[in-house]
C-alpha cells in the first residue's frame, strides 16, 4: 500500500532521509522508533506529501506521491494523520472540528457529517463532549477527538506521530486503547511511538531509524528481545 524505494530527502545540504526502502502492506501496523532528529516525522510527512521527497519513488496505492500529475487532495483523503499536539481548531466545538473536513472535502451535508462524527465520537468514548470546546477537554480527550476527526474522513491509512508524547501519563492508556482497537479492526497504520506495550501488542513490524536511515526492521518480539544493531541496543537501553 505504501512503498518507499530508494527515497532520499534533503533540507538544503542536510540529508534527513537516506536511501529509504520500506513497504507497508494493507492492514499492517508498523511502529517507527529512533532517536530525536532521526527523521521519523519527516518519513511520515512524506507519505501524505506534507513534505516532498528529493529523489527515489514513494507510492501510495501504486500512485506516485511526488508525480506532479498526482491529485494530492485525493491522496490526503485516503490518509488520516494524528499529531503530538492534537492540532484541533480552538474556537470550534468538538463536533465542528470533526465535521469540517467531511463537509468541505467530501461534500457531506451538515446532517450526514454530524451523524458520522457522533459515530466516531462514540467509538473513541467521548460522545458526551460533542458540544465542548477543545480547551474544556483533557489532553487525552483532545487526542481522541483528533483520532475521531481523522477517522471521519474514512481513510485507508492512519499516520500517528508521537500521539501520546504530550500527554500526562494517566491519559496515555486511553489513547493507546483507541489505537489498539483500530489496529485490531485491520486499519493500516504507521505509528511513531516509543510505547513498547503498544508496539508489542499490535505492531507487525518495528522500524528503527537513526540519522535518516532505517537501520533495522524486525518483528516486535525479536526487536525488543535483542535488536541486531548496536545503535538500536543503545537506544533501547536509554528509553527502557
Ligand atoms: P524526528 O521526528 O525523528 O525527531 P524529524 O523528521 O523531525 O526527526 O527531523 C529530522 C532532522 O531534520 C532533524 O535534524 C531536524 O532538525 C531536521 N529538520 C526537520 N524539519 C526541517 C526543516 N523544515 N528544515 C530543516 N531541517 C529540518
Ligand atoms: Mg518527530
């Protein structure tokens, strides 16, 4: 579904992604880990073309992301993204945050969009907050709204960039539970996270990045028991 082939990316002279080869199949959950600055966010952001690649090929559903003829809006409809800092519209209610894109981009009626939004708010367990403003919610609740907002576009792929890193510890579980449920339903997911419990339970593969390179790809049981790469060992010893 997502194929990186010899992808490189530069910011000026600085090479942020180096020879990335990575294939993510439909229904797979891939967890990306690695030190700060290793290129994890950039890797994710290239998938929905928030960043462009410098060379190589990157395809989503066999469509090249960097091809000038590619309809980027269509591509983005297929891909939901959840960020570390939620990115909700502060002056819109929870419900409005979720219905905005489906009405604008998918052309749903107000009524239809609300119905779908409520379905996803129920799914993430906060239907009762539909008319609240984001500032009236806890961080964990805001992140669950952000996930519901992504799902309301009915995407084929969900990208998560450190979705629990900004949360107080007691709120991490409620967000991971929503993500686990999504994974068990067969959603294709690429998740940057250092939450090992989550990775062990639902990841099909761990991708370890360092300095712009993928140094190791392994199933979680193998990776966490004994990573092959020295830098991965060192990294794990620091975060665990
Ligand atoms: P990670 O998510 O693993 O922490 P990032 O993908 O955010 O890593 O960043 C990788 C590297 O690219 C970092 O050294 C960062 O400073 C650099 N970088 C990220 N965005 C930009 C940008 N817009 N311009 C220049 N350098 C950037
Ligand atoms: Mg990052």
